[in-house]
C-alpha cells in the first residue's frame, strides 16, 4: 500500500514539474525581455560613459543579424542561447583592466547564466528540424565572437578594448531585445 501511494506522489510531482516547466517556457520570451532590459541597465551601470581616448580605436565587428531572422521561434531561441553563452564567455575572463563596478558585473554575469540555463531547459534539442540553419548560424556567431575575442587579446585586454567590447555587447543585447519584441 505504501509503495503504491509513494508512486502516486512521485507521479503527481513529475506532472506538476512538467506543467510548471512548460508554463515557464511559454512565458520565456516575455521573461527574456525583462532579463535583457536588466542586462542593458547593468552594462551601463558597470562602467562610466565611453572614454574619449577610446574613440580612435573603434572597431566594427559586424554582428550577423540574419541569425536572428528565422521565422521559427525555436531557431531564434537557439540563436539567442548561443549569443548569451558567447557574451558570458567573453565577460568571464581577463577583466582586470576593465575598471568596472564589480557588483554590477557580477549581477550581469549571474543574469546571463540564469537566462542561459532557462533557455537550455526550454530549447528543444532536436537537430533534425533546423540542423543546417542552426549550424550556419552557429558558425557565423562563432566567427563574430572570435573577432571580439581576438580584438581583446590583440589589445591585451586593455581598458579601451573592454569598453569597445562592452559597447558591442550592448548592441547584441539590443538586437535580441528587438527580436523578442517581434515574436
């Protein structure tokens, strides 16, 4: 008797968890907009205004906007997850010369990490539906973020390279925000 009752409880817990998870995924885009707005606010809070001495070092990285244009929500979610992972990676190394507000930086990184975790939980990992477009997008994103990474390394992660990268990440997040508002 106890075993059957225990199994029923486990079944109810699993059912409720599934319902909660699917409910969270349905509201993911709305939640994502809030996270992106918060991330943009934290990016601004991390540093001061763009330093004048860095203006002459400006760099054009050319974000591959087409990766955020597919018609399927699922493909866009995958692209956004990928972008956030790259941003998290860039903002988690060699930050000693950045001279940013540490608390805002920590909150920014934590927000990105939580959003990546939620996206991973919701994104269906079925390769068959959008395998080709996903791989092409993934390669374009990888190339784009490698440019930023190489730029930071070339400049030895100096203050200006970080400020230019921060401005670029701001543009990325603004593009994601724009796309999620349309979906």
